[in-house]
C-alpha cells in the first residue's frame, strides 16, 4: 500500500499567511487532523473529503498524496527506490506525465537533475511492466508527480489536483499581470463578504475578483471546468463516489441576484475582457460592468469595495503613482461613505501613498510579491 493509503494523510500547498483561513475552509470540506507547515498544511481525509476538497476548495494551490518516503543522498539512490514503485498502476503507457521537484539541505542539490532521475525510474518501471513508455508533457500532462527532498529525506507524491488549482478555467482572456484566482478568493474570504451588501470593484481589470465573488456567492465550485483531476489516477479511485461528491456540490448552486456585484475600469478593452470571463460562468451576465474611471464614478451605496489597483509594471510609467494613490484615497473618503474597502497592494510601499488610516493590514503573498490586503472603514 502507498503512504497516503496507510495514513490517510495529504498535504495542501498554499500561499504564505493563509493557514488560518485554509484550515477553516478545509475543515468545512471534511479535512481532519490539520497541521500547518511552512506554505502548506498536512491533513487527513477519507476519499469523499479528498475529492470534495479538490473540487471545491478556493484558497489552496494543490493537494499532494504521498506515495513513498525514503532516505537518499544521491540521485542513484533516488532512482533505485523510485524504480521499485509499481508505476504502471498509476500511469499508463498512453498517459503523459511531468514532475515538479524541490530540493533543499541535501546531498542532492540540483532539482532538475533529481526530476530527470525520477523520470528515468518511472519510464523504466512502466516499460518493464507494459513494454512501452509514457511521454513527458511539461505543460499539460495527464499526471503530475511531486518530488520533495529535504535533509536527504525524499517524498514522492501524486498531485491529486491535476495541476495548480488557481487555474479555474473561466479566464478566456487576460490583461497584463492579472490577479491570481486563489489570491482573489483569499481577499474575499478575509473581507467576510457573503452577499448581504453590494460588492464593487472600481478597477476590475480582467474581472478576477468579480468572477471569484460570483462563484463564492453562487457556491459554484472552483473545479467545475476542470477536465480531469489527479486523484482519478490513484489506484483506489472510486468513480461512483466521485460522481456523488460532484453532484452534491453542484446541487448547492444558487442564483446571483441582479444588482449585487459591480465592476468598472477606465479601459474599454479591459471591461470587454472582464465581460468575456464573466460570461463563462453561470449567472455571469448578472454582474454589472461599465467603462468608467474610478475618479468619475458617482457616490457608491454602502457596501464592500474590493480592488487590486495597478502598481509597478502594471501601471507603466505614464502616471505619477503618488498622485494616483492619493486620488484613490480621496475616492474612498468622498464617494464610499458607509462602505468597507479592501485594497490589495502587491507592493507594500504604496500603502502610505493612499493617505488613509487603515483598520488592519494582512499579508497576502503570491508570485514573489510580498503583498498586503488592507482594510479601510469609511465612516
């Protein structure tokens, strides 16, 4: 039996600073015995909870099922252990696969070479068993494997998510440096918005926050567009149970009332892109969009204002950042009275330029950005 079968233990990868909301989310989806770790969370789950987490979790990047763990300080030892695994019951000769590796504090120092030796072991094992071998596809493989080596202890896992879970599938078009879907979902979770008041994004870009807000309110699972999941390659995969889990999750979908979610942006092309992405989602046509500079908006009804304003390379060099953020602060102060604003700053140095007193600042890191979500109560 594999390690995950013996221990019913899995590992969720997540952005730094999200342990608390992720524990709440995964607990609601059936995870137990949760133990936070740097950029991750160990948890136990039965098969139904594993399928449900992969289909419905909004805040995590992927879920790994450990297959084997062993000591190794050389790539030859890595190969010798890995080639003994019965890979043919996980990957067929017709499948494609790829490997993500992370190596630290070990005799093996090169993660790419470690991936290569694991690839050799997988291919040789399957060729011996089946007489032919699977191909590598580093972009969109049928099976993702994960190799983690730390202090000469290797763990080989199967990615049960089948690739990063931030790729929801609704993004049909994009703009420069769009907000990552899991970051948008985390910002909405931190805001506590449940649809009891209107939500506005006055700089909506390609509409990521709007799409995530719609999915959150309507209870549309983030995995609804995913063609395949990695857990379908597990040797103990239960197809009937998976069908029940998916149908149960989809039965909770509710309609989006008109006049609840609003978005605007100064760029007509950007608003068109946001509309395209929203229309990929059920009830997306009920999100109100308009082409308007936030500085020209009328006063908003009390609600939630949440946005990811341009910064750094997203701004370009055509506008003075200090003036831009001062005007954003003026907009919140003058036109958002009675609302609570949540502003995501991808670069922290811009927080002081908005010239407003914040209620709190919370870390929200992604893609190398040491970002902050900042709350402003506009009395």
